[in-house]
C-alpha cells in the first residue's frame, strides 16, 4: 500500500496468487517418498459474498469440472461463513486435481472474487493412517502443513518434519503464526 | 483477465485529500507564526513530544484507559479464529486481541503500525451481535489498522493540540513573548502576544472542524474496506443499526468516561443530537448505511 493510499484510506484486499498452485505435484512426489498417500481430493475455501453473483460463478465452475472425466464435486459451508468446494478424483491424479482446482480459482478471479479466496487444501493420509493436509494460502503464495491429531489438536512435530520435506519443492510459509488451523475442513477430519 | 470488485470512492478520496491539504496548509501557516516567538518553539517541542508519546504508546494507552484485557487464543477461541481468517484474507499481521468488560457495545482498534496494533471489543458488543455482525465490526476495525488511522489522526490532531495548548496556557507565559525576535525591544511585546493568541484561537477552531471531517471520512473508508474484506456489507449495516439504537440507551456515566476515546470507536460514544454534524467524529448512520448498500450492489453484480 502506497503512501497516498494511506493518506486517502484506500487499503484494498489483496489479489490471490494462483500460479504457485502448479508446483504442488512436485511436493506430492516428495511426500509420497515419505509414506504420505494423496487421497485424491482437494478443496478451495473462499469467503461467501452476499448476493447471488458468487454462487452463479461456483455453479459454472462445478459444471466445468464434472464435465471432465472422473471428478466429483461437493460443496459445504463452515461456521465462519466460508464455502468449501471439494473436488475428488477417483484416480487420485494430483496433476488433474491441481488443474481442476485452478479452474475453480480462475472462474472466481475472473468474476472479481479473487480477493475472497482464503486457502486451498490437498488431502493426504499420513503413514500412521491419519488425515493430513497441505494448505495453500492464496494471499501469501505459500504452503504449510496441517496435521490434525484428534479433536482440536495438531501434530506439530509432524508438521515441522513435513516442512523440511517439501521446502525444496514449494514455497513454505516462513511465519509460523500464519499456519492457520482449519478444523473440520473437508477431507481432513 | 482478473478483475477486482473493489472500487475506490473517488468523491471520498477527493474530500479526504482536500481536508488533508487544508490541515497541511494550516500547519505551515501556524508554524510560520510560531516561528516568530520563543514560546512558539517551546510549545512546538512540548506538544510534538506529547503527540509522539501518544502515538508510540497508543495501543497500551488505549487498552489501559478502557481497562481492556489482552486475551490469548485459548481464552477466546472464536474471536481469535475470526480475526485469524480475516487477517489471512487481507494478508495483514494479526493484531493483539483484547476484551473490555463493559456493557457499552463498542469496539476499537489502536496501535502505531499494523505490527504494533490491538483490536478491542467490549463484552457488550459480543452479547448484542451475532457472529457475522461481529465479524463485520472486526473487519471495520482491522481496516482502521490497515489504513494506519491512528498515525493519520495523531498527525492531524497535533495541530489542534498545539493551538489549544497556546490558547490555554499562553497567558501564563505571556512575558516570554515580550522579547519577540529582538529581546532589546520591549515595545512590541503586547501586540505580538495578542497576534499569536488570536491566531492560535483561529487555528484551533479551524483545525477542530477539519479534524472532525477527516475522522468522519476515515470511518467511511474503514466501513468500505471492511465490507470488501468480509464480502458482507449488509452484516455491518445491521451491526451498525443494532449498536446505534443501543448507544442512546447507555447510562451517561459510561459515556463521559470514554469521551476522550471517542475518535477511535466503532460508533460514537456520545450521541447527543445537539452536536451538529460538522462537529461529530462519526458520519451519520444513514450515510454509512447508504454507502454499504452501494457496496452490496457492486458485490452482487452478475456477469
């Protein structure tokens, strides 16, 4: 935000960074070597905007994804007023999943809702059989691991271990305070 | 092609720019007059130091004067989760979160930079608003932080502080004026003091109106940015309506206690009809609601 914007009080919400998402397949390979299995599902989480404009965009994006082969889409809402659009691919193909999620992102951005995108998740199963999520923060263009450990607890040791595993493949969020917990996110509960 | 639904309100920016220019000009004029007298220089330094202190310690001072307690995530998980998400959406550092135990429904943000800021809500506002409305209010407060309103308002109001200081205490130091630029010539002491006194009085009055104007414009732009941040301007509207209705029913003792803080509040703590629109720190409710309705229409435009 520039000096003039400060004087005139014009801070605006930042736009989402979409392209970094395509580096996910690299990180998935590294995670697979460590015994993490991709579950084939991923979600886009975005702010519900009042009015019907954003819902129309979502319906269109859903149509695009389901028209391609092997992908199913489901929608859910959380108690904070965010929509989750979850794409599941039967073949667990991560590149395809990334492309599907990108389609959702770009439809939202094209319609002017890029500022409403919060995060995107890729679901995995840990070697111990627990759910695990690789979370992408749109506004920062960075990833962080999220390992729910029953109830509202996280396995921080595992998360920090994963940080080392994926550090070479994707930009990892350096500020640990930004590693938001997303309890009850689809595919991670 | 990515487009943004965010629209700047050109009229609002223009008005705010105009007020800022006016204040800037007033600063220069006042400095030029004060430069002529030794008391002016002393007063300038004293007031500058006071303003700097107020700005630098704004977060702890404001929290203390409201007797607010900083709360950790485990003490107020819902509130923290809400602010976490808003900060992630707006990509801004998370401020400290505080709760003040008072029935007055209000919220304020303070702090010299986004990295040293705090957002405070009262228990009264948490009881009266539902989660979505509270989130609208928090987004409004976070916009104050993002817009650096504490810094802007401190700089803007320093001139009023200085002019007020001179009109009030200038009398006692009247003797210091007698020298003027030339200490050997006592004859122009009286007139020089009167000139400075009168100029200070005028500057005080003009800056008062300008600062109040600036404060109202900052509120409008915080409403605006906050509404874009949550994507739900109508929730903020309903919060405003609820709180404004409640404000007039608050016992007076509470109101007087928090008068000094009023400029940073979400809704003004003083709700007397007699104070003209020109002198109020917050825009009239109807103007805020109209603006939010416009944002809502822009957000739901299809195609």
